[in-house]
């Protein structure tokens, strides 16, 4: 876990190639010619992973498959949402600390990186004590990472939400999309007021600002049973942010994506166990008090509301621009309805300093 590893490893080259979705395997071959010149084209196997809702992902397999390469092609117009230069920097930095896969190369509209063997989490295994304890400890260690001076230490939440709000069109280009969103979400000023009110409230909670992943949905956590470890992947939104947002966001993802069920949102008892394991790594086992736990519990659940707003707004932008076959409007509606459902109860929580 030494950043000096960055200097010792070969730098990931930038390849001036654009990979088109319609010919994605041909584009992948072009990338592999540069980063795996010894691979015989006729012996390469490709697999298109279809569970992502932001980008297209291709697995490139060769021989005994020990050196599998993943090629991620950015989703249409996602550069409006994501700072790709920062993403590349984050992957390199976090790889040096042992948190992220190795970056092999970048190209005009994507990147190639190391495959991590294992299984991604799902609503069933995320509550397995053998797994969730690894996640809690890994997140705590990541939250203690120190980035260089070039990385802004200002919490990204309010600024990113404001950026996203400015990207929601008042009139969606496809009429059927516009008809589905207009009553609930337009004009955008309705959402903007919710964001401002919530951020004003959350900023009084005193949640520490840490280097956060900010998108720990279940598919972004890989569990490698043979090594008894978890790896976080896809650092598109990684930045300094409130500690409680990263945890609360992860808890909201227990509901899943394909069949969202918020009955799976973790109970208070489960959260208190999870948060204790987290704090024992983030602080020190002997330093964790009941007051610490109660404070973090309240912060996490109130910041979970911000997670719902964040991904509601994100999904509305995706509904306008994405070419991925996914019902982003329904996703936005489900997240926003859960936000409204939980808002009063979560904001009523309090802790004593």
C-alpha cells in the first residue's frame, strides 16, 4: 500500500482510438493490439457484460484466462456527468493503495483495466457476515486514504447535485419520456428546492469529509472468496465527500437494481453491527463509544436521503441521453418515491453530542 508503486509500475498509455458500440468487439481488438501485442487475435474470446446501466463492458479472455482484460466503453454523454481525468487519476491512486484494479490503458471513450476474479455482490450475499464485515473494513480503510494536493478536499455532494440539476432538460427530446416525467419532476426548480433544503440540513450534521467511492452499489463490490477479500471497482464518482453519504448510499443499494425492494434496506440492528465494525477500523477498536455509533447511525440514514435524490437526478439525465436498454424514468420514480417515503422519519432522527 505504497503510492511509490505508481512510479515503479509502467504508466498506462493513452490510445487514440474510439470504440463504437455497434462494433464493440472490433474496437476491443484494436485496444488489445496495443496493450496485449502477443495475444493471437483468433484465440481471443469476448464477452459483453449486460448488467451495467452507465457503460458498456467487454471481457477479453485469452489462454488460461489468468490475464483477463476488461474494456469499459463510456455511455453516451456520460462525460457530462463524470470528470474522466479525475477518474483515471483516482484509479491509479487507489490501485497504489491496494483498493482498485490496475489500469492498463485509456482510449478516447473508455479505459482498459485488470479483471478482478470473484463475484459481485447481490441482495442475498451483501448481508452475509463473512462478506459485509470485509466491505465495512475496506470502506473504512479507503476513507483514511490521503490524496495529493491536486485533489479538492471540498465535499462534492452539493456541487455535483447542482451540476446534475443543470443538466436536466425542461423539455425532454423524446415526447414519451417527457410525458412520463413532467408531473413529478418538472419544472426542475421543484427538485432544486428539495436539494437545497436537504443539503442545508445535512451540512449541520458534522459528518467528516473523507475520500469516498460515492457509488458502492452491489455490482461495484467484487468478493473473492479464495482470498477472503473484497475489491471496489468503478471509481467514476470517487471524490472527497461526506463519510455518511458513502455509507448511506451503500445501504440504499441493498435493495438491488433489477428488482428494487426497499424492504431490504438494512434494519437498525444490522446497521449498528455494520457501523461498529466500520468504526473499529476507521478509529480504533477501543475508541468506539455508543455515542459514536448513534451519531453515525443518524448521519448515515439522513445522508441516505441525499443518495436517493442524487440517483433520481442522475437517472433523469440518463433518460435523456443514454442508449442503454434500461428504464431510467422508472428508476428515477422509484428512488424519488423512496426519498419521500423515508424523509420525515429519517430527518426526525437525532443524536446527542
